[in-house]
């Protein structure tokens, strides 16, 4: 205990070892849902298994969380970022046509770029180059994006030939829908309600408890569906080491063994299209990662009164470096961008003040690697509710937009609206930046546009004219 005290300066921070341990456990409980949500999302990709991504998610979360504890001595935690994972799966792979391994190359480039920007100090210039209304609205756009995915995964929102999307039918009397189709949707709604109520009552780990409760409800209601459990045990395996075999075979190192082979994409596209795609998509990943991390660091530390007298995050550059290294490690492991989680604020609320709390959270992510057989039993309708809820929480930043100022409202709206409507985060950022530049030019404020903003706008403009 004395060595922990000396390493993390616990007393100096106004805390004690017991409090730090409790804070670390609390943080893990509030963000453990990412293990199941991320795995289920990636498992939709061909050649990628649930178990492989479960281990990849746990390892990268462990690495990132331990790093931020050791390097920055902050009670924060990291894991695969919500939003970036959806962008990876549904846009980059399914939408743009890159393979899982190809997309990991973009995450690797994002991590390396993030490291360089942090070490050289260029991070601040890039951050300032993105217009404020766009910067503020990015989390809200990402929130709408992942909430939309959650609504689709749950079956609540379905495709419609006339209006493109519509609400699923609940009318059992029509004869066009069966109870087995409605039951999962009702579970999603029940889980979403439970998470909201538990959060309102201040229950720690509300999302995780909601998912676990929804899982129990799903299998209980399964008794009302004939044949629901037929063959249920055929794929069950409670060997905790089996997932590591899947991880080695389907995720770890694929960024190097297969990622740089873009021949399938080049068979239908030009080299120029590939170059622009890699450049702009990697930039989008990096921008979202940067803004998400900076916003989370400030938000979590402010809630815990951990900011310095100047209003800055303690050891900010080290915290950003930990994030960048974790993202690079995540690419090697086989998962998307790793970023700091705002859920760590719950641990801070429990009294966490130092990196010791982060070490405890990291240790729990390590232990969770051996629980994959249990996690695999969680149904998609339960994790879909988590996606919807997290998306709702990310809308909070929209209140900081001055909707009465056209020059701010238009870029902000386009940023947050284009993302879910086109299934592409980079398109949202592109429309936001380009509209900001155009409005500034035609209102006589071109001189206020920073040089970096012009460069980013030009890159995104090239993306539209060359790749879309």
C-alpha cells in the first residue's frame, strides 16, 4: 500500500487507497457494456468473430486505461470509442467497401498521426483549425449516428421502399408480424427504460445492469416462443480460453498480415480514389478521436474538481499520448479507435483522484477477458438499447450551439444531421467545415477563416469530387 501511495501520490491528492479501489470498480461497472456492444457490432463483419473482438476490446481497454493511469496519473479509463466503432463497421467496411483488415490500417494511421500531433504540439493547431460550431456539434452527430444504428439493430426502425425508413409493426392482429419478431423490440424498449430509471436514481453501472436485466428478460420471454431453445446449447462453450484462440486467428496482427492489401478495392476504384479515401477517412477518425478525448478529459476532470488553477487538465499531453498509443495498440489487436470514456466521471464522483483508480479499472478489464463465454449470451436487442442510450447522452453538447446565429447554426446542423442520414461521420464533418467556409466568404468574413480550416475544407472537397 505504501508503494502505491508513493507511485500515485494518493494522500497528496486528498484520497486514500480504499477510495481509489472503489472508484476504479465503479468506473469499470459503468463502462463494461462496451465489451459486449463492440463485439456484437464487429461480429457482423465477414471473417470476424464475437470472441475475437471481445478479447481485442478488453486488451486495448486494459492497455489504454493502465497507460493513462501511469503516464498522466488520472482516474480515467479508455476503451473502443462509441461512434468510431460504428463508423468503422457500417461506413468504412459496409459502405465504402474496405475489408476489416484494410479499415484497421486507417486506425493504425490515426493512432500514429495522433502520437505525432501530440508529441510535436500540432494537436492544438489542428483542434483550433476546425470551426467551433462544427467542433461542438461532432459529439451530437456521432450520438445520433449510433442511436440510429441501435434503433435499426433492435428492429424498431426498418427499411421502407417509399420513405426509406419506417417504424416496425407491433400489430399482432394484422397477421403480418409474429410474437417472435415483436418480443426482441419490447426487450429493447424495456432495457432503455430501465437504464434511464436506474440512471435517474443514481445507480452505478446503470447501462450494464440494464443489459443484464434485459438478457434475463429475453431468455425468460423465450419460453413463450415455440422452438426458441431448439439447438440453443449447440454453440455454447464455457471454455474461457477458446476466445483467445479466435483472437489470435481472426483479429490480432491482421492489420499487418492482410491490411495493406487493397487489391479488392482497387479492382473497382482508382489509386487516386484510394489515396483520398485513406487520407480523409483517417483524418475523420483522428478528428473525432481528438475532440472526443479532449471533451471527455475536460468534462470528467471538471466534474471531479481536478482541473488546475488555470482551468487545464493535469498532464494533458500525457493523457493524450496514452490515448494515441492505445489507439495504435487497438489497431494491432483488431479493434477501432480507443478513447477516454466520460463514464469515468462516476468513479471520480466516488472519490477517485489518481491513476490508482485507473489501474484498478484496467485490472478488471484484464479479468473480464476470461468471461467471454458469459458475455456471448447477451442478445443484440439488449445491447441495442445501450447504443440508443449512449447516443442520447452524447446529444448534451447541442445546447452549446447558438441556434439563433445562422453562421453557427447551419454548419452545426449539417454536421450533426448529415452523419446519421448518410451513415458517415466524415461526411458530416465535411459538410460542416465546407459550409462554414462558404458562409464566411459570402458574408465578408473570409479573413476570419484560419489557414488550417481552408486546408481541411479543401481535402474534404476533393474527397467528394474524387471518391463519391
